[in-house]
C-alpha cells in the first residue's frame, strides 16, 4: 500500500483514492477513527503535508469528519456517500438551444441525457452537468480540473474536451467516453455496433428484394461517413444490388437546405427511380418525404426509404420510417454502468461496450415487405 | 445580524447563510481570517457548537479552509464558488425511458432539461440531476434533505415532491418551481401564459374565418383541461364560431389507441366535417393525421388542424402543424435565472415568470390563411 511516485497522479489524490477504496470495501466502517496524519504519512510513504491534503479531500467529499481535539473519523454518511456516487458530465457547447444545435445532435443529446438519468437511477448516482471550455491551454484546463476532484467519475462525449480528458487521465479520475466515434486507447468506450448496423441495413435491402438503391449522403465527407457508405455499398454490390449513380446526392444536414437541393437537382421522377433510398443524415428523410409528397410520389409504394438515427429524431414522420435505431438512450445507461464498475474497481471494469443497433420497421419500406 | 430562533430553519444553516451572504457581498474576501468560533457564536447569538456546525457546512462547500493552528480562512476559490452556483433538479420518476414515459412528458422534459443546461451556461451554474423518492414519510424525506444542504438552490417541477418542497422551504433553501400547473404561494413559479395562449388559439381560429370546430379532447378530464377547453369554446362561441358536437372525441394520450378510437367512432367524413380540429393532447394530431390520410382527406385543404405543445413533439409531422408553442426550453432558462436571483438576493427575487406562448404557423391551416 504505497504510492507510485512516478505516476502523474498527484500523491495526495493517490492516498485519497486508496482510503476511499478502504471505505468502499468496508475496511474503514463509519465511526472508525482514521490513523493520525503522521502514521498515515508513514504507512503510505508520503510527507505529512500530503497526508493532510488527502484528509482534506476526504473531508470535502463527506467521507470523514474532523472532531477537534479528538481526531478524524469515518463519517456516518460515508456508507451512503460511497453508494451515491457523484458523476460529472462536462459539456463544451456554448448553446443548448434547438435553434442553434444541429437537429440530429439535439435529438441524440437529449436521448443520451435521459439515458444517463436512467443510469443514475439504476446505479444510485447523481449526475452533474457543467459547462467546460474546450480549451487548448493547459493552465486554464488544470484550473478546471481542480474543481472536479470532488466527483467520483466523469462521462465524456467522444471528440470533445480532449485536453481535459488527458489531464483527468493523468489525475487518475475514473472516466468513460460515450459516443459514436473517436474511441481512445485506455478509456472505456460506450458506443454501438456501427459497422455491423450498416451491414444489417444493407442486408435488409438485399433480403427484401430491392434491386437498385439511391443514396442521400451527408454533405461533409468525413472519413467515418466514407467508411460507412463504402461498407454499405460493398455489401449491396456483393448481394447483386445496383447503386444507382444518378440518384446519389450530397445534402446539407439542414432539412430546408436539403429539400431545396433535392428539388433543384433531382432528375424528374418520371424518368425512373431507384427502388429504395438510403439516407445518411437524420434530416434527409424529412427533406425527401417532403419532396416526394410534392411530386405525388407515395413513400412505401412508389419509392421506399431506409434511414438510421436515434428514435426521437423520427417520431412523427409519416408514413413511419424504417431505420437502423442508434441506441443513444441505452448508451447513456451503459456509460453510467461502466463508470460505476470503474469507480468500484470490479474485475471487468474498463471494458468497452458496443451495443447492438436494430432495424425498426416502418411503412416506408412496406412495398417490399408485403411482397 | 442575529438568528431567528422561531424560524424552522436550523440555527447552523441560518449562520451559514448569513456568512455566505457576507462572502457574496465581498465583505469577507478570499484570504480573510474568519472570527473564531467563540466570537462567531457571540456575534450571532448562538451556541459555540452551532458556530462549529456552520463553519463545517462552509468548509464542505469550499467557501472556507481550516489551516490547523492558524484558524479558518475564506478560500481562494470562494469567489469562483459564489459565482458557480450549485443547483439541484430532483426528480421522482422511477424510469426515464421513452418507452415508459408518456410521449408528451418525455418531449417536454427533454426541452426543459436542455433549457436548464442553457441556464447554467448563462448564469455560471452547475446543475445536478438526482432521483428522490416522492415520499410522504417526513423522516425519510428529512434524511434526503440533509444531503442537499450543499446545494445553493433547487428547481422543482410542479406537482412533484411536495413534502420535500415543504421541508426545503422550512430549511430556507432557495428554490423555484417550473411547470404548467399547481402554482404555490411563496414559491416563484416559472410557467407560460396558458390561458392567454388558449385565447390566442381561439382568436386565430376566428380571425382566419373558420366557422365550425371539432375537438379532439384528452381522455382524462382534469380540472385544468376542463378550464382550458371551457375558455377555448367560450371565446369561439363569442366570435360566432360553432363547436360541432358531432366531432368531439375523448381520446387517450397514446397515439395508437387514439388512432384506433378515431377509426372506430368517427362519422364518415363524407357526411361533412368541421373546418378545423383543435387537438388537446400532443398525440392527437399524429392520430388524426394518420386517420385523415387513410380516408384520403388532405390536411390543410379538406380539413385543418391546430394543436398545442412543445416543439420537439411536433418536429417531423407532415404537413407541418400549426400549434401554440409551449416554451419549455425558455422556461428551463428562466428557472435558472430566477433561482440565481433568489440565491443572490436581488430586489426583484422571487417573482413569478409567465412566458408568452406564440402560435407557430404550419401547413395544417393553409387552407384558411390562403383565403
């Protein structure tokens, strides 16, 4: 039970963490007197000042109480404290308004949040949401880190707050990452089986007898999107389904812009159409449904549509949509579960979790499934 | 500067609050030594034990630091602490899953949450979401209260956790209530102008020349819904618009059930229809749009629809809906603002805020507005 002097985790935090582990394991029950600063310093091989600092952190967290002249004791609430974990969700968005956030991100975010609330219910936690600047300045970030030592663990969203994540790793604060991209080595990653899901979607198209597919693609050609579309098309081609070059569109995320582009650039539907469209962005089915309705095309009989995204995004679209459901809600729950394991140090702690994505069948592919 | 011994707020919390006020006003700047326990006890007219308790609360909150043998000092972070307020949103829902929560509540909740996140950005706060049992047992509730003394303020949702609200009032912890119903005396209430909104909706119907209206009503006949419908119909009748008795339906909140009921009980649309339907529940337009589409009725030309609800609920419905927009997001922001004022004790603190609700025009009333 000695500290690691080569670790980047400060010594007082190391001592604090070891003492919290003892409290969690019940080796230091409520009411038990903690060894004096000098003894503590000796047994962990640190200076007395470090031991004092560690005790202060414990006191701030409510694990111990100092009773003047008598010493420091494990608090009566320590038991409850160890089970009601305090977790932090830091976010760098400067606005949360649906008017500023991209529609898909707004929907995904709100499902993820509700999932995390569910997770705090399931694992007896409380979750704090706080804005943190996505800064590249180490000193500024270090100051922010100080204010989060009180938390037992942190849920990060992938690709955000990378410097903060780095510092938190150095400090040894348990954390996980939830998101769809940018997995990082050494940090448990909570996501879904993206490529398997894309494969499922392509297989659904093959299985239901479609012979030609059009693509409504994202405007920004990010590597992860390219990978997705490449996989999708290669599975289709292997299954003998034709990707109809004429019907590939790169559309903006914005519903209105996507619609306008479709309206301007679509060949006349009378010149034939692919049997089904695959939509890459959450906004695309909305744009396409509107376009189709204005051309008098019936979705689910004249032309079919398959998409993917979280289910909040597609509520209300009519006819209902067939889509690969990204399990944002479940990812939020799983993030809490894995963080809980990480904090409590169970054997399987720190494993990645990739949840399955399922196809939800709606009326937008009715034509084929009724055959 | 003495405590109120008749107050239900415990003496140590009163002393703590007065000291925090001094810190906020800058009378006790960072680094300043706090008077000793005995002096503190004398100047507030409390026992020494109470003064010790108050100091402990301040230390837990990070306002002060005890430096052994030298005394207790206002911490360097106290300034930042006083601006980065810690607020709590307690929720009693045992499940946050969209599968269990009613659709309207799920949508309203997620807009409210995002609004509160926006509020924490605007007012430099952090917000903690935590489950609390909606208990009627005073002892159990009191235990829960203990764990929330560390928070600077609380946002309650109306009609929930009433015992906890009572105890929090007794403890003198600043709080506000956000919601659509159940205003309570003495607690700032953040809501929207409900009845004015309903009146606006009825006036919209009159102004656009509709002569007959059908109602899709909520299945449960709550007093607040009765009041809403009574107002709506009385404004219409005064404006010479007929409420068509034949077309009044009491429908479940569930989209599927509402649709089935409509399908079974609707007179044949060929026998005439009201010019416009007013939908009381967020699920009703979905059910009615589906029903209409199956009967070959075109929304916005054969029959029009007007509804009300948060805007997340109606994204994606096509043709787009005309509705009275309940400003849930803005209510979340305002709750943080008022709570902030309350905590910081500004003169106008504690006022109710009723936000206006506007009509968002969509294509579901196109027929009339094009006339």
